[in-house]
């Protein structure tokens, strides 16, 4: 017990360090679920992007212009 009295600052610092390590571990483990949820959403968005990029016809400027011209023709016919 005498050692603890002589090294009270060290003992208090050690206790604070242990508490902070515990809090950090608790926080890290708590955010793992959020991280996996965000990762799942990211994968879904990447898959959606890949589907859009691989779609035929690819949305190039010439295809967009042809679509606009077709819309204009439909508007004139009505």
C-alpha cells in the first residue's frame, strides 16, 4: 500500500489510461455495425453504376442528341 501512496500520480494515470482504452474499444466496436451498413450501401451503388455504364446504348453525346431529335419529332407530330 505504501508503494501506491508514493506513486499515486502513476496509479491515477494508469487508471485513466485503462478507462480511456476501454471507452475507445467500446466506441470502435459500436461503429463496426454502422461501417458494415455503409459498406453495403456503397456496394449497391457501385453495382447500380456498373449496370448503368454497361447499358446499351451507352449514354454518349450522339445518343443523347438522337433522343432529343426524336422527342422533337414526336412533339411536331402531335
